[in-house]
C-alpha cells in the first residue's frame, strides 16, 4: 500500500497527465505557508486569497479539459446517431451489433472521464482538509460556500457535472433503442422503472451516483453491512474477481446470515415461559437470550481471524456448533436443567459466523456486485429477525416422542437444529472455497473502464472530518516505507482502538445506545406484555414479527427519499431525539399502562433506532481509518462488538431488574436506555460544535 499522493499518481491516465490536480504542488504550498508562519506572522487574508487563487487555477485546468473531452464524446455520439438513423431504414443485424458496441466503446471512454473527475475530486477534498488541519482555519467551508453556487464558479462542474449526465443519458437512450424489444413501441421514458440491462450503463450510473452522492435504497441498505473500502484501492483485474466469485457460495453465505438471525430471535417470545418451566423466574429470560450475545463477543474475533485463511471451514464449524447448541437447548426441558439451557445458548453464540459472512462479501464478491451483496446481507438479517418470532408463534403444539417433549418451548430448538443440519449438508455439497492470493503491492496502471468501479463512495468535499491516522498517511508521501507501515491492517483490539478518533467514538457510542435500547424492548417484551396485558405467546410473536417487518420499508423510505432531502447528520440527530421520545413514552408513570401506549412507543423506538442505525453506519464508514478496512480487527468487527456488548449489558439489566419484581421491571430497564440516549445526543452536539 502507498500513500494518497503516490496512489493518485499511479491512477492517472498517461495521456492526460497535464490536466490532473497538482496535489504534490499544493501540498508543498501548504507546507510553505506553515514554515513561513513559524518565522513571521502571515496575514490570514493573504494566505486565504493566495491559496484560493491557486485552487481556482487548478480547478479551471481540470474543468476546461473536461469540457473539451465532453465535446469529443458528443461528436462521436453524433456520428453514431447518423449511422443509427440510416440503419432504421434498412435494418442489418450485424451492423446493429457493431453500432451497439461502438456506443459501448464511447461509454467506456466516458467512464475514464468520470474516473478522471472522481480522483481529482478526492485530491481537492484532501488538500482542503490538509490546509484546515495545518492552520486551524475553516477554509473548506469558506471555499465551498463562496464557489459552490456562484454563477461563474467552475467548481459547479465538479459538483453537478451536468454535461457528463447528458452524455450518460445519450448513450443510455441510444443503447436502449438498439435493444431487441420484441416489437415494443415503448421508449426508456415510457418505462422509467425498468432499468436498461447493460453493464456499461450500470457502471456509468454507479459512477455518476458516487460523484453526486445521490442515495438510493440499495446503496443505503448496503451501508448497514459496514463493509468498508479504501479510497483508491489497488486495482485488481476484474477477471481475478470473477474467478473468486461463486454465486452458490454467496447464497450459502447469506443463508447462514438469515438462519443465525432466526436462531437469535426465535426464542424471544417463549424464553420467559421456558425459564419458569425449569423453576426459574420469568426475568431469567434476559440471561437465556443474552447468553448467545456473550459468546458472540468472543466468536466474532476468532471467526474474523479464521476467515484470513478459509471461509469453508469456519462455516462448517459454525453449522456443527449451532446444531449442537440448539439440540442442547431443546433437551434442557426434559433434563430439567437451566445449565444445559444456558450452555446450549452459549454454543449458539460461539457459532456466530457473521464476521465470516461480512468478510466473504468484502473479499470474494466483485466490486460491481458488492453493493447488491451487502444489501442482501442486511436484508437477510432483517428477514431473519422478523421470521424468528413469527415461527415461534406458529409452533404452538405439545406432544411427545418417546421421552422427548415437543412444545412451544422446545420446538424452536428442534426446528433450528434440523435447519442447521440441512444447511450443513447443502454447504458441504455446494460451497466453493475461493482461491487465496498473495497481496500485490505494485500493480500496473489500469486503463480500462472497470477502473472506475474501484473508486470511492465518498462524495466531493464531504463535511465529515477524516481521522488523524488518514492525515498522517498523507503526510507520509515522501516515505513509501512509512506509508506501507501506516496502511498495514491492525493486529489487536488495542491497536484498533487507538485509531478511533473522537468522532468515530461518538458514532460507536450511538450504535451502542441504539442496540441497547432495541434489545431492552425486544428481550423483555414477553415478560412486560404478559404482566400488563396478559398477552399469549402468539400475540407477542405477532408483535415482534411486525416490528421486524418494518426494517426494509423504513430503509426504503429513508434511502430513497429522506437521505436525499436532508444531510446525514440532520437525520442522525433527529432520529436520536425520536429514540429518546420513544423511550420516554414507554415509561409507566401514573396512568394505567395501556396496549396503545406500549405498541406506539415501541414502534416509535424501534423504527427510529432502525433509521439511526443506517445513517450512523453510513457516517461511520466515512470517518473510520482506512487501516480498519481489512484484516481481523476491521471496522465491521468493531461495530459488531459494540452492538453485541450493548445486547449483553441490556439482557443482564433485565435479569438484575427482575429481582425488584415484575412491576418495577419496565421502568428500571428503561432508565439506563434514557441515560445513554441523552449522553449520545449531548455527544453528537459536542461533535458538531468542536469538529464541524
């Protein structure tokens, strides 16, 4: 790995070298300002004016070249359009295919131009941040505000790239016209919901979305997986990605995610009844539910380390240990043993392979499919969360086979044991272990259009501050060895923690808070609703399933509409406040506790927490160090550990609060949720004031 300045140089197209942002020159200028300010007192207005003029000249060079290239592409499209018009009078299949390939060739050249804009945007954003860091000025805010909407500002071309969008539209429309639509008279304008199925068009649209930072449902949902990517990662040939990619293996990976989430939540509606049937208090359900999360704290680490060497063996081990754990959970009823019950749940937690699931998508799915696979990972988790309680509600029966009891308490264990056995057989037959390759540091320059897919998701001049580690990596441009060391994956939790800046810690605190609040709501739902409303297991299961089913629709609304109307941090703060309001509404104070109050407050809390999770992870992926994008102790593992620890503490709180009696359980468990939520809101305000 090399520092940003060298990576920028390596990605440049040779024939366009004179038109890229001169990152090295501007970095020297910043250093020159810093040295002069130590010797004499520099006039702030002079520095701002001088550096602004330098940036303006750099941007003008980029934009004028961009306009020139757009004109070349427009001329080529115009010539192709004339050929297309002549073919409409005398259709020729071979010539139509040639014309289609010619349009695609223009599209591939446009991708090179989009990538040109993207890496220049990255360089501009980084040099602005470097300037702010060295001098303590809010120069970025000043420069963007004064240039972004000015009628003569050429920065608009980088922000809005209207001309590029028009070229994308022309290529897409003409390729659609050349498709065989089996006699259809409709155009792409008549069927906007049906995207053009062409890989070049898909790549162009993805590139435009990255530049404009437009958010859609798939993109927003994929960010929940927190599968981080580096800025300007080393190019890897697409053929190599395709060799490692195996659809059935990916499907098995997602099936593991789905079954594990079902396994987690299938016992929630019946855990209190099971505990009482074994002679324990109903609130012991907190320990029963939380035992799985306790083990997951440790399993996440060793599964993440194991995935450095293999994917197949960890998934096999996961399936076996989950089969054993669920069998023990079911047998505990006839053995009349709480320890067996808890050991069974601990075994289920030790089989948590979510670190492997996430790592497989990051390492073995091609970049062009990674967003869809990440969204599939999140969708599988959400559906598993909804299906778990729903299945528990259906398992309302009671019979015996020999000495084994099958009822609403044991059937979840037997069902999941059978499911993991079937999955293990499927895994053994169909999973393909991807080939392991040595990491390549020096890769020849990639000149084809697929290079754009290795770009970044971060938008131009994103207002999120990057952490100190990333800035240190930039300062190491002169020393390749130092840069290589700074980019190496971390090898311990302690080292990973040292890379966390205050803003990252705030994001992890928010993640901890929302997971804690959600776990309190879900885990104690059966005990609370039975005590206050006399709900049956089936009713609790329906309520929890309905909560789980809100995950995808809520993310659809936020990802498609709300995130395009408001800044992420505005949504973040608003959803934190709504979570706090949901917690306050859940308290039982003076009046008789009612079903509408519980359902409405629980729905508000859960939905707000879901919105908060998506936006929070989106921000977290942008401010976390690039060193945490790979290796055992990666960003995904840190967020998983934060959420798992929150669940453990929440479940322990439920059990401890049970000693005060079921009448006190609701209010006592909500108090820590309220406290942590208020702290996270204050921390968010502090982050705004001190960093932004």
